[in-house]
């Protein structure tokens, strides 16, 4: 069991750290490629957080190598964040090295499950980078006081000062060494100097006990005490312990010019000495050497015996009142308050109790009394008896200092206290039927454990809770869940989780998830809700399942072991329900979260491979299709045979047996064809379902994307003085994981646009007779194989006339033409780049980039945009998107012996150019197609940056269009059309212009997928580099408004 | 105004505790930290009057932090921890190391009901530690 936990811990670590690194890498690559632009605070914060998380995880597993590297990187990023240095290409490069190194360390550490040292070369470079940032910030800590004149001499004192001086002198170097090496020591970076300080005060410290004795009257004694105080203080000052300085200053100030301390000064000195004793204890513990603390204890014990005993007796006197007036010991009673105060006072006062077993017992007494005073436990006669007995035991022999009791006896007494306290606690719940009914208790606990509750969690419950829980669960009214929450993942999620817990259940107890970096917590939750409600509630908070995982105690335990080193896991429901694609409209329920609570973590690669194999199967299916339907000869064969038989009969002379055989052949062939068709149809539908089911493996609830919008809208509305209520409804619609990021940007801009331009100020709304609080709704639905997302507001709607004027102003459309356009066409103009109707440029929108982003983003996803508006009533923007961006319908083409995939959604037509259609105009090959000139490139030449004339004119030309532009690509051969599963590719590859992704064919061949949008850019760049030429009229054939966004469905 | 730092490894608990403390206008939450190391770093940079300290935390736990912070900070420490139940050794240990008060969390490490069940007690301890009289 323990081993399993250990294994899963390492796996979790591997996955989490991998995810962080994968996220950081492309960001850094982006910065390295194009520095300065686009480096904003968020980006830096993301990088910083990522490094911080990795550091935390590594620290939790004591992977010092990773911890060191990430610590340095985090530090650098912290400097960037705080504006002390710039994240330039060089630093990004260094940080990329860090990422590479962390990847290496992670992989090796996970494999051997132990720390792997970091590359010293990289560490040196990181330290150097840090050092170069820190020049100018020189001057070690405490350097300022190093030169202060010192009045007193003496061996111990001198040594203390010398040690501290040395420490101060070495401060900077020591600090650098500590930073470069292990984590700096929490007490002081220069361990050696600290050790010398502690040793130096050892001979001096015990003298301080004399401060509270009568011998202080003697002048030499006062000098010794002063000297001791100076020694302790000066060292502390140089090493940088302000509180030690303060304590000794307090003591110095109490020192009389002559005579001993008066009563009040003495009391204060006793207190201050107790404080100093604890401070010294820290120093002693940190260095492992004796700083004179114990000797001071003994001296103080001797000096303060009378004081201690007086207070101890006072406490006993108060407790004696319990015999005749127990009420005074109830919650808030006078006697108990007095007793608590006395008990605390005894311990806090008498420094010599710090390390004594007697001290621990006195504290136990104080703690118990304190809880009784607050009503946390009932002061039972047993408890009060034990307290009194213990106090009596702690009496010093007459005239002698307190003799500490031996550890065995104190342990015995402590155990007795604990037993009595447990009783006292359960006495808090009188009237419960659980009084000492241990059998019920044990049975209840056993029952819950059998259900699958973690025993250690149950141990955190008190008897009452345990009994109640067992009863509630066994009665079927409630269910018990163990929910693990990585609460640091996202604060807003944590907040929502807290709210959910409050509303839907009761957190009985919680603890840090054992073995995991303590940022993860386990809750034992009792709820009356059914599994589906709980799971969908949790999924609503954390759609990706990154923060929360839940297990119902009592659910069938399907264990899933993942023996592979997990590379990149995604969570999938174990049983993939054959998702019926429903019209999620009106019902408002849609597909709920998976009912099963069994979540399998599967390496992402397995799923990806699975998907590409399915892609291949679909392809084989279509080949079979060709074989079945495409072979005219075979399908015609039966009919041909029958015709043959008929003709042979009419000609006569044929052997009837032969004719019969031919007839049978026709019948058999007919049957075979029918079977083939049936099989093919069956295969097609099975493949379709398989593909749908497989896609489920990569989907996440659309709420994942929506989750950020309400907050954004609120903030934005507030900054504009507008009021808006945001309704978000994902209706259980799920989208491909790969679409999440791409969809977020467009949605953010749509929400911004609605709030900036659509929603009116509250007073305007009131004047128009609308509610002051506007409503903005973001809804998703599913129609067949499309996701439909609707962003609707009840604002002022789009002003068609304003849009028309602006579009004309911007030269997007001619004045005359514009007047012919219908409103719905005018609305679409806001999607044009550079279009903005805002009269003022605001911080967030009005720069005319917003809706263009929507257009580009949605296009990239292969979706369409529809805009509707009713003046004064609001606007609705509807996006229709394919279910998955991961499966792409592509045309496979062969150019120069390499396979390339061209997304079908950019495909306009396939053609072949006759020689007379091809011309060279100003160095650019063009082709006359449908009456306009089409620039034509050889695909490989365009990608490679070459150019020039085409090798042959009879080769196929693939015509692509993005609604605005068209271009022709010459290829050697069109292979086939097929669905491919697109993989994420390394950012360095993705950065190659024209390449949008990669896919694997069933035979393991890699196909690069062309990025259509990139290709148009490349073509434009090329055309620009070609000397003066007439602009090809690329858009004439496409739609009224340059064909923006029309006909885009793949 | 009494300045308060909250040290707990759970973000949720930090905000729950902050809510409790900030209900009293005499207190101002000036810092939050997720473990002992972070708390010490912050206290070195700027001291405060009261530290509300969890015990079980990664990197450096509350008891260790308690031992170290007394060298550098004047702050009074109130321990708020699920392991500090009445008479527990943790509670005793925390007092030994100089905690001003020790208050147990009612429902484990992340006790969202802390405000309802212990809010008053926490505020009372804070007021006492700050030398403020009377109830919040």
C-alpha cells in the first residue's frame, strides 16, 4: 500500500512537472524569437509561477538538483517581474537551458526516484546571471555596524565580537555561497560564524542569572552582567538578530546604577530572561553547540525557586476551589480564568522550565485549563485531580531548587493527561447515545473503512462525528466522499470549491494529502447529494480535473494502475459512454458529467496513438468504399451475366448446364455484392461511432473556457461604470482539449466588445426602460457535429448606420456599395481588421483589433461567425465550430517525394493548368482562372523560400482561398483526402512558417500539415519581394464584401 | 492599527483567517505566507505585530518557524492548527516555543468552518496579544 502511494506520488510529480515545463517552453521560445514585443506582466507571472511550482514540487520530493535550478530561475524571473531587469532574448535563452536541464533532471529523477545533481555549468551561468544583477546592490548585511567602537573587553566577549565581525565581513561571500549552494540556512547564512558566536556567549550567559539575585548589589557582579549582555547583544547585532538585541537592551535598561533590582524591575527581568533563554535555544539548536543555556537554566532555577513555588502554590489554591464551587470552573468562570492565567504565567516566566520535563507538564496543565476556560472541554473531576496531583509532584524540595522529574515519569503523566482529555472532550457531547459505547464506535469505523474510507482520515474525527457519519451513510441518507483538492492551483477555483462545500455537503475533516507537497488537501465530505450531482458540481468548478479529484466511499473500486512512466496524462472516464449527440437546446441539461467516479490517468500519447490508428482505419474504410462502390465492373457483373445468359439462350445451341452455372454465378455475385455493401455500411457506422467515442477521450467541458469570462466581464464592466450580470451555460457541451486555448481569445474579445460597445451605462438603460443591470449570456449548444456558442447581450445592439459610415471611412467598402448592403451584411464589417466604431479608444477595446481577433481565431478553428442585432434590444454573436480541432480533414499531396497535408477547409478547387493559361508576370507565375489572375507557387518552393518558374505546367494545381485571397499550389500528385489526427509539435517546428502541425500516418510516416493562413502570408511576402507588378485581383470572385468569412465550413 | 500576518499552506485557509481578522477594524492583514520559510523572509523584510501560524506546512513547519522568528521578529504568535487540539503535544510544544495562544482548527487542515466555530476565539486572542481591551 505504502509503495503504491509512493509510486503514484512520483507519477503525479512526473506529470505535473512535465506539464509545467511544456507550458513554459513555448513561452520562452516565443520570447527568444521576438523579444520585447508581447512580454507583459502576465507572461512573466506565468513563467514565475511555473518555476515556483516546479521548485515546490522538487522540494517536496527532496530533489535538490531540480530545486536549485528552478530556484535560480525563479529568482531571475522575480527580478524581471519586479522590474529590476529585462527579459531579453539572452535571458530567455538561459531560461530555455533551464527548462532543458529541468526536463533532464525530471526524467532521470523519476526513473531512479532520487535526486540528480544539476549541471554545474548551468548553475555557474545562473549564478553569474544573478551576480551581474546584484552588482550595485553590494554591502553585506550588518556592515554598517561592524566598525562601531566597543567599550568592554574580556575573552568571551572579544571572541563573540570577533566571530560576529568575521561573519559580517564574510556576509556577502557567505550569502553568495549559500544562495549558490543549498538553501540558505534559516537562522543565518554563515553557519560557521553563527557557531563561533554561540560558543563565544557560552561562558558569559549563565552570569545573567545573577541579575535576579541579591548578589547584584556587588559592583563586580553588575559589571559581569553588563559584560554578558553586551557580548550577547553585539554579536546579535552584527549577525542580524534584532529581537535578541531588543531583549538584551531591555535587560540592560533594567540594570540599576547601584544595588539590586527592585520588585517590578525584577519581574520584568525574569520575563525578559525567559525570552532570551528561548532565543538562545534557537541558536543552540541551529548550531548544535552549547551556548550556556543549560547552565543559565540551573542558575535561574536556583535564583527563582521561591518565586516559582509561590506561584505554583497559588495555582493549587485556586484549583482547590473546585471542591466546593465547581461553577467557577465552567466556561468563562472566574476560577478557571485565574487558574489559566497563573499556569501560563508560571511557564512563561521561568526560563529554567524551557527544557525541563516539568515545563512540559506545566504546559499541559495550562493547555487543558485554557481549553476548559473556552468551553472546549469539560473540567471533569478526573482532570482536575490529575492537574492537582501533577502540580504537587512538581514541588521543589524545601529550600532546594526544583528537581526535574525524569522523562519516563513525565511521559506517563502526559499519557494520563491525554487519556483524561479525550474523556473530557467526549463529555462535551452529553445526550449522545455514544457514551463509551465502544462497540458501536468500532463497528461504525469498520463499516466506513470497508466502504473505502481512509482509516487515517477517520481517526481525525471525534467519537460523535464518527458515529453520526456511520449512521448517516449506512442509513442511505448520506454519502461519504474523499475529495482531494490541489487548492493552490487557482484561487478562484479554490474559492468556488469552498462555496460548493458549504452548500452541498459538510467537510467533516481535512488533512494535507500525505506524501504530496502539502499544497494538496484531502477532505472527508458527507453529502446528501447523489453521485452525479457531486461529480458535475466538482466538474463545474474544475472542468479539466486538474485541481479536484473525488472518490465516493462505497463506489466499486476499479483500480487502475499505470505502470508506464507517465509522460503526459489526461484524465478520461473509464467507461466512455457512447455519447448520443443531442440537440442540447431548451432541455438545459445536456450531457451531464460522467456518472462513474472512476478516473483513469492514461498517458496522452496512448490516446494520441489510438486516435491516429482510428484515423487510419477511417482511411482504410474509405479504400474499402472505393472497392465496393467504385468498381463498376463488379457491381455490374450480375446484370452482365444475366444479359449474357439471355443472349446465349436467344442464339440457341448453348449447353443448358452452362447457362445454369452462369445464372448461379450471377445470383452468387449479387448476394456477395449485397453482403459487401452491408458489411461496408456496418463498418462505416461502427467506425463513425468509434471515432466519436475516441474523440471523447480528448474533450473537456466547454465551461473550461467559459469559466474565465464572468470575472473578466465583471472587472471590465466595473471599470466602465457599467453593471452586468453574466450567465454562463455550457450545457454539458464538450470540446476538444486543443480548442480550449484557441477559443478563449475570441470569447474574451466578444465579451469585451459587448461590454465596451453593447451594454449601456445604468442611467442610459434606465432611460430606455431597461433594468440597470445588463445581462450578458454565454451559452453553448451542440447541433449535430458542430459546437454552437452564443454570446448575447441586451445592450443597445449594433448601429448599422454607424458601421456603414465607419467602413466607408476606412475604405473597407465603397459608399455606393455600402448603401446596397443589408444590415446583416453591414454587421459583418466589424470583423474586418482595423475596424472600430468606438469614438474613444479605451484601454481594452476600441483599437480595432478585437473583433478581427475573433474572426481570425474562429477561422483557424474552422468555424463560422454569425451576427444578429436588434437596435435597442441587444446583439447576439453566434460561433459555429467543429467539435474537434484535432481531427483535420486534409488533402494529402505529394511534392518532390514528400507528403504534405493541406486542410480541406482552405481548399477551393483542384485544377490543371494548360500551358497557355500560365504566364510569368513580373517574375511571378500566375494563372488565369475564372477570369482573374491566380498567383501560383510550387508548394515546396513556397515553404523553402525558393521561387521561380514551375517545373512543369501539366501538374495538378490546388487552389486555396481564405475568403480574401486565393493562391494556387502546384504539386506532383494529389494522393487522397483523409482525416488526420493532428499532434502538437515542438514549438521550434511550429515556428517554421507555413507549417501548422504534424500527423502520423498508420505506417508511421510523418506528414507535415500546412497552415493555410501562414501560406497566404508567405505568398504575400514573396509577391512583395517580386519587382513591381500589378496586384493580382484575388478577391473579385468571392462574395460581396471580399467574401469575408463566407463559405468556410470544412 | 495592529498588523497581522497569516501563515498557512492553504490559500483557502489564508483567506478564511484573513476574513476573520479583518472583521475587526483594529487589525490589518499585511502579509500572507504559505510556509515557515516564506514567513521568515517576509518578516525579515517588514515586521508585524501578530502572526497567525499554522503548524503543518511544507518546507518549514510552524514549530520550526516559531523558533526562528523569535530571533528576528517582535510579533506575537497565535498558532491556528488542526493538530493543536486540547492537550495535544503539538499544542504544548507550540506554547513551549513561545506561542501566545494555540487554537485548534475544528475540521482538519482546511477548516472552512473556522470562522463560525473559532472566529471569536481567534479575534479574542489577537486582541489580547495586541494589548487591546474588550471584545471585538
